[in-house]
């Protein structure tokens, strides 16, 4: 049977290649889109962890996502936080989403550095004027930005004064006062990062702060990191489900069309097999095994394409991380095989139902 399957695939090489590529596209679509989603999520988590804070204090009614476009909390809340037990540093931050859906940080540099230590500058130095900006190395590389270059954001030009290592909150920072003036939020902040005397006191500190600031969204960084998973973000999980659905439909249609055409072309061959004693199960198994060979070849090609694409993306656009996991590789493999088998079931059973006399007479 194996020799017959290989011969059948080699007899129509173009159709076999198209089927393999269809499955490869299915696998690549799943891995790259999911990789983008997980990469952006994990990158955001690592940058939040790199701030050095232990607790996040956000205004009442806010979600766990830092997609703020306003600064509704008075800076006086920071003074209240500094008087609480275990609190050693408080940094107010104004967050603003840019037109590229990037989160821009407005920071007071001294209090921001009190969280995770002094900024390390790869080039340049700190703010010395209101319209200066710090960028991380990934942003500078991707956008070919150097010290002294102008960067337009929020309809204003900022001069790049320093380039810092990536992994500390945002990719771009401007002075807190400048951000407040630009969005009309004087003496206000979007949220506060709190550093404790000991990270082990985070849960106790959160409970204490909730009694002082009733209704505020307060949680430890560890709790926030645990909550930031694809399964806990409804829109992200739905997006991934839609992508998988589209990929499965692509693979199903192409495999169905390929195997159905193959069955129609091999009507006479099927008749010969049945006249020689081949059972219906034998015919079904032959078609499904041929489909499985195409699916496995497509999966391998898809994984290779995804790996190459991820490396190219990382080289050209460091700010767009792509994370591959063995779990999603296994899931993509199962999804591709299942979709291919489902697409081949009807052609396989149609082949098995052919009457050997009619099949032998087929031209």
C-alpha cells in the first residue's frame, strides 16, 4: 500500500505540491498569528516585570490592561501611598495610546528610577528639556533613530535625548509634566507603581491599600503577570479562535478538492483494486493514508516556513516579537491533521462505494 501511495502522489506532482503548500499555509498562519499574539503579550509582561515595582494602583473602574488614554487620578494619591506600611517608593505615570497603538509613558524620572534603579543609557542621557524623549534600543533600531533626531508623537516633535536598554515598561518615555500638559491633565496620573520594602509583603500591602483607597483597582505585579495569559483575555482568545478557524477552512477545502479530484481520476484504478479483492476498508485506508502523508509533509514545511519568517521578522522588526511554543506546534499539527482527514473522508468513502464493474468500464 505504501508503494502505491507514493506512486499516486508522484504521478500528479503539481497537485501534491499544492496540497502540501495548503497545509503548510494553514500551519504557518496558526503559528505566526498566535506567535505574534503571545509574543506581544509576553513582551509586555516582561517589560512590566522589569520596572522593579511590586504593586500597581489604578483608578476605580479601570481594567487590567494598561490601555489608558486619560489621567483621572490626582497626584495627591501618591502622597497617601507613600505613608502606608511597607511602601518605600511611589512613581506616578501617565499612559497615552499613540496613533500606532503604542503605549507612551509620561514619567517623573527621579521617582521612576526609585522603582528599579537608575536608568542605564546606551547613548545620550536623561531629560533636560520638556520636549525630549527617551527610547529603548529596539525602537531606535527598528525606526533608525539616533540621538538628536526628531520624533513626532501626539502631534508634537520631540528630540531623542537618550537610548536605554529595552525591558523597562514602555519603549518611549517623555517627561511627566509635558504629557500632562499635552492631554490637559495637570497634576494627575493614569496609575501609580509602588515599590515595597520586601516583595513578599505584596499581598498584605494590596489588602492594606484597598482599605485606604476603596474602589481602586489595586493588585500585585505577580498577580497581574499571572492574569495576563491568552486564556484570560477574551478578545485575544476569540481572535486566536478565528485565525484557527480560517486556517482549518483553507486546509479542509484544498485537501477535499485534491482528494476528490484524485478519486475521480482513479476510478478505473479503484475498480481494478476492488476486482482483485480489495475491501471498502482497504480503499478508505489507502485514501486516508495518502492524505496523512500530504498533511505531515505540509506540517513540516509549515513549521520550517514559520521559523524562517520569525527570524526575518526579529531581524527586521525587533519590536514585533514572535513566540513559538511546543504546545502550539503540537496543536497546529493536530489541527492540520484533523482538518485534512475530515476533508478526505467523503472522497474516501465515495471511492469505497464504487461498483467494480462500473469502475472497470470507466474511461
